[in-house]
C-alpha cells in the first residue's frame, strides 16, 4: 500500500497542510511537530509523488554534497574539488556535514529531495547500509557515492580510492621492515573505507604467514584526541606492537602525541604510517610515511559522475582511483 501525505498527517496527528509545510519548508513549525512528522516520513521512506515528478523536470542548477565528517584534510580537499568542478559547470553547491549521524544524514536527504532544492546529490555515507535511498533510486533521482559506499546498491555510481590496495601496500611496507606485530588505528568500523583497508592489511599478513589479530585494532574516531587515546590504549595493552598503521591525518597527529606521552620515538621504538598525505607530514621530524590518496581527482570525478547520472539515469559506473605510498623516515631507513 502506497503511503500518502494524508497517511503521514494521520499518524503524526497533524493536518495535511502542516505536513506539506514541513516537506516544502514554506513556514516554520515547532521542533516537536517537525520531529514527529519527520519520524513518520522516515518510517515509511516517504517521497511525495508530485515532488518526485518535479525533481526530474525542474533544473535548479544546484547540487548537494553530504559528507559524514569534515575534520581531516582528505575530506576537506575532496569537498574543495567538488565545489570547484561545480562552479566550472555553473552549479551552486549545498554542503552538509552530518558528523557521522545517520539520522541527520537521512533527514537531510529527505528534505533536500522532497523540497526540490537540488538536481542531484553526492554522498559520503555514515555507514555501508543505506537502504533508505532505495525509493529515490527507484524514482531515478541522481545520486553519486564518494569515498564510502554501500556494496548492495550497485546501480548508484561511486568514486572511491582503492582502499584495499592502500591497506595492502601500507602493511607490506611495514612487513618489509621486519615488523610482525602491526597495530591499526581506524576511524569507524562499519564503513567501506575501514573494511577495505583492513582486508588489504589482512591479505598482506596472510601472504607473509603472519596471524591476523583483531586485538591489534583500536578505534580513533577520526580525531586528534581519538587517535591519541587509541594509540595509548593499544600500546599499553599490546606492548609487543612495533608498528602502527593510522588511517587518517588527524589520528596520525594524535598518535604522535601519544608516542611522546609514552616516551617512545619513531622509528626507533615504533614505526609509523599515516593516511592521506597531509602537509605537516614533511615538517614533523622524522617525517611521516603516508598513504597518498587523490582527493582532488576524486572530488572532480564525483561531480562529473553526477552530471553523467543527471543526463543518463542508467549511468552506474564504479570508479576506483589508485593510491600511492609516500616513503619518508617514520619507518626507518628507506
């Protein structure tokens, strides 16, 4: 049974006019009423028919970029590149940082699409489970996934780095320096960037005949403080760890702080590989070996993919861009 605006109003115990105002953003409503209506809308994945039809007809020359977090240089540079490409094609770009909040992500997309504010959107999701997009996919609303993705949603174009290869190369480099106990500080567990990098890490260990140990992992939440706490926790609980693979620039800075707090030196006591070649990598002494991702290319390619999706609803290309390892001195002589 198809849910209508009248059904939404009935379940939320408000008028149809109030539901319409919330969907279209025409008049302010109380926070309580707004939340009540949005909860029902999300419950049924409701997309108004008239809005969905108009979305395919109306050209606003506006696109949305929704990212799960905006702290590190990698995401910052992807965002800059998307914005630059949008301007080149005469598009305005609406930017939303969901701060890893899945409900806010879903709510933002619902409002952007139902109010006809954008012609399409680029999304870096909070998790690898974004089934709530299916109604929009069915209505052929243009969506492109960037950085992270949901492997189940094959019809959505996506642009990512080769995170599997990045994890493999970083681990292999540490193995080449004789390390057998390699710790990992990651952002969030249920996202494809982490999953793919850890799969690469696991493959490199298996090829070297070294056991894969999940107790060598620590979550750093993508922040300086998180990276510091995760590194301290990991090295205190697993003193045999002699190398660290840190999966973001801010967490790398936090890890360096933790090593100083623990009176450990890199690479003498601990070898260190960071992720995303941030500018301070070369200034820090000794300089940090980093996995280098191409954020500028990823961002521009993502917007190009969105233009392709808007002009051709059948477009569903999955683009994976190569990474590289920039070797400096944080793992020893090179």
